[in-house]
């Protein structure tokens, strides 16, 4: 368990009809540390993240940020909580109708009411922090490569200097070299901000690069958690099968055979 928990989940359940997705999640994240949650498709990673952020409401359990319960939080209290978060969405999720700098500054303008000129200056600075020059600021997302779009999404995630940043499959769709570039940028940005980071991924190269601690979710429960450097000696057959990508093991994939 975390010594100084910034985020704490206890007994979190979430179902959709009869489909149980989260089946009693217990997880805590140290302040200023980077936690990566690994697990296969459909294991509950994204639902867990959405419950922490508040995009979904957990059915039961507690989700605390700095000791404050967030489940059921509404109105201005919820807005204040959300203002402390940054998020890099899977697939970048940039707005096609906005320029690059407007995408980066979206939360500053719409959420914080910052003047456009000041917000543009912040956006240019954040773009520089992820290795993009001011010449891309007025381009549209469609004019960028996949790797550049991810960088823009990262710049947007750190635009408000958040204390907590969430990364949803940050390297999906990228080639191995660009994925490593994004991983390096994530590590650099998180350290620069002194932020607490929670990432979900099935990419073990990414997990090893950006994590201080790793937890594995399987069938809606955390089945192992520990320091990133300990995962190869986890002693857990499910973890061992997953990190080595083996078809044989306790995790059985349902495959339709002709």
C-alpha cells in the first residue's frame, strides 16, 4: 500500500447490467509517483480510470483524492477536483475543428476562462516542452503525423500544470521508436511537474519505462502490485504469462476455431 496516498480506491465495484467489470478494486497511488496498471483487453482498466476521473460513477466502494471522497461529487466541488487533473486520451482525441494551439489551450480557455492570447502563449510553451516548434501551432490535427498528434495531446494534458495526470494507452498505434519517444516525454513531463501519474496500458515496454510501480488487473480485480523492478520476479503465474506474452498459461483467451 502507498505510504502517502494521493489516490486511494477501496472495494470499488462497477457493473453494466449483469456484466461485472470492476469486482472490488483496491489500489493506492503515492503522491508524486507513477503507477502503471497493466492488463488485457476487457480486464477493466479503462472503466477503473473513468471511475477515478468521474466519467463513470462506481456502484460501490470509495475513491479518495487527498482523503476526500469523490464518488458522487457534483457541481463546483467536482469542477474543482477535475481542475487538478490532466488527461492524455487513447488515440489523442484532438478536436479536428480546432488548430493545434487551440487544442492545447482548450481547457485553459473553456475551463479556466483564460484570455486567448495568454492561453496561446501557454500552449506554445507546452508544445516546446514536448518537442514541437511554434510553426505547428496554427496547423490542424489532420496535418500532423500520429506521433505529433500524441505530442499535442500530451501538451494539452500538461497545459494547466496538473497535480495528477492520467494516461490512457499512451503508445497505442505508434511504431516502437515513436512509442519510446512518447514514453521519454511522459517521464520528463511528469518529473518536471512533480505530478502523480496513473497510466493504463498493455504495452510492457511502455510500462517498464514510465512506471515507479505496476499493478495488474484481471477480471476486475488487482491481482498483483509492486515496484516496477520487481515484476519479473512477481511469483504470480498470471503476471508472468502477461508480461512475456505467452498464449499458454492461466489466462485463457476465447478464440473461435473453424
